C-alpha cells in the first residue's frame, strides 16, 4: 500500500476509531527511525495498524519500546481485545508479536483479482 492509500485509510478509520501515532527519533541526528500507528475502535478493539523500525536501528529495543507504549495506552483506554495483522511475506514479525502475547488465531487466504496487488 503506498503512502497516499495508507493516509486515506487512516483518515477514514479516524472517523470511527481513536488513532495514535508514536514516532521514534534518533536523538543525535533528529531523524525519525521508527513509528507505530495504533487504534481503538468503538467496540474497544485495539489494533496495531503499522509498526516499522529502520533497518539500521533494529536490535536496539526501539520496536519493544513502541509496543510497550502502545499496549499501555490500549490498557489505559480499556481495550477489550488487541489484534495485529501480519502480511504474507513478513513471517519474521510473528516471533516479535508472540513476545507480547499475540498468537495466530486464523490464516486468511485471498484470491488476487486482475490488477490487484
């Protein structure tokens, strides 16, 4: 999903859910090096929408810090459930999310139609 499509998705979702954006910044360079976008909908389902840490900054606990912040926020907001979707091809993320109690509950297969990515 490109940036414009993702932005449109989040703006639409914000009409029916509370969104949160956490950004990790390198204190020396002041560059953004990671982020986590999360939401809580009206049914109190918290969702990790997107989590990213730049490759040069992985392994330093930035993803862990972002996850702990978001999960604390969801707890304070009274989230009844917490979910995260992992795209096919990103299976290495499963072990990361498993550390926070996220377990695979189902696998969804989708037939790709002509012209669809």
